[in-house]
């Protein structure tokens, strides 16, 4: 089952963040602790690292403000699973 990548809550008052750069690219093989994306909060920028390995499917594009806990990507465990999830897009 693919693993969801969600926006973490980085501070007690944080409710949203801006996704400013995907460091990893669509379809990249991601390893644990690899930086995937850069998030911008009111106070700082934050490099979000992978907590699991897998093949990256990006759901949320850059330059978008998103709420805490929002799914921004998925990590597929196998190439076959990646093929199944790669058409999932962000809801309107």
C-alpha cells in the first residue's frame, strides 16, 4: 500500500504552509531521510525528509498554500503500485 506524505505541524500555531520547491522529482526512487520538498512557514523554510522509502508521486504543485496534515505526495512501494497511483491528483 502506498504511503501518504502529509504536511507536518511544525509549531503550535502553524495551520498552513507554502510548498515552495520539490527537491525530488516525480517518479524518483526516494530513500529514508532524503529531502523531498521545501516548505515555507511564517518563520522559516523547512526541508521535509522521507520517513519511508518508495517511488514518489507528487500530488500538490509548488507555490501553493496548503493546510497542516494535507496529503502532498504518495510513495509507492513497487513500480506496479506507482503505475496504479500516478494518476491521482489533488482534489479541486
